[in-house]
C-alpha cells in the first residue's frame, strides 16, 4: 500500500509538472506572429517586424480594429523594440539558387516571438486587453452559389474541398478552430433554408456536431463585383451579429469570417 501511495504521489507530481508546460506552450504560440519577407536583409526585416506587430496584437486581443488606430503608426516605427527573438525559414528550402537569384531574393517565413508582458502593455495603451482561454470550436454552416452551381458546404462531400482547406488556413493567424457539419447533420437544410434559419437552431446543430456554436454564412459569385459577396452571422451573449465582404476571393471571404468571429467572441463587438 505504501508503494502504491508513493506511485500515486509521484504520478500526481508529474501531472502537476505537465500543466505549466502545456500552458507555456499555449502562451508561446499565442504570443508569436509570422509573415513572409524577401530575403533576410535588415530593410525587409523591419517591414516584417511591423507586419508581425500588427498580427500579434490582433491575435492576442481578437480585435481586428486595433491596426486602424492612429496610435499604431508610432508603435510600428518602434516595432523592432518589442520583438524578443525572431527566426527565418527559407520557403524554397531544398531548391537550389538559380539564374541570378541570390539568397536576398528568396522568400522567407519570418517568425517573431514576444514576451506576454510586452504585448499586454501595448494592448493596454491601445485601450484593449488580451483574450485568454481556449478559443471555441465553431461549426461553419455555409451556402455557396456560383451561377447554376449551389450547395451547402459539408465535411463529408468531395465538392468544396478547397473551400474547407481555405477556411482552415484562415483560422491559423488567430488560433481559431472550425469544423463543418456532415450532410446528415444538416437536418434537411438546403442553401435557401439555411439563410432563413435562426442562429438559435444553428447553435443547437453546432453542438450536435461537437462544436461550441455556429457561424452561418453565404458566398455568392458576382460578375459585377468581380468576386464573391460574403455575408456572415454569429450569435453571442443574446445578440446576432452580421457582417459582409464584397468583391473578394473566397480565401479573403473566409479570413473576413474568422476575423469577425474572433472580434465578437473576444468581446470586442461588431466586426
């Protein structure tokens, strides 16, 4: 019995040690940002630092409006001062330099890491705050229309595969997570019925699909706009929010959807 007690105590100790590591890993991922730069020279690095500053502030707070504040101009001019460390990754790694191209011409991923206290202080200066805690899994209910082609995006049908991949890619910069309902989980909703369904019912369907809530939308191709018209809806704290993008690629339409959802769920209001 004594041996068993020592085993339990030791296991509990290991679990306790593991919790801070998990938290540290999550914090580390939250307080970093990545952008693409040309080469590793200082001028392009400074451009990258400014972009990463914008990205990390939005990522940590969930508020996409921060980058539009006039105070950001002065902060961007000092962007390098806020970086704790940075690293590069050659996007053409393994591909030999060819023609007259040099390493200064090759695209690189620039990853910037920040101390949480530094970013949190900057957010306070901008009248914002960090959005901590787990970001909820969102079920996407999306109706798509392009000419005679129209369908509801699902998880288990071949059509819409590139859209699902694009939506998933849009979540990365904000650490958001999305899933898609299976066809059988739509409860007979087609693209027309989906647009008329209230968010309370869609939130119920989202929970049945294992998600915390629903993000509903439609994208319609417009020849006049030379792109997609995207409309989005999400309910939070008893209010349904709506926002739109016009004349965009579906990649950008999904980025608009994710940024808007993050802004609402982080408590920062209307996208």
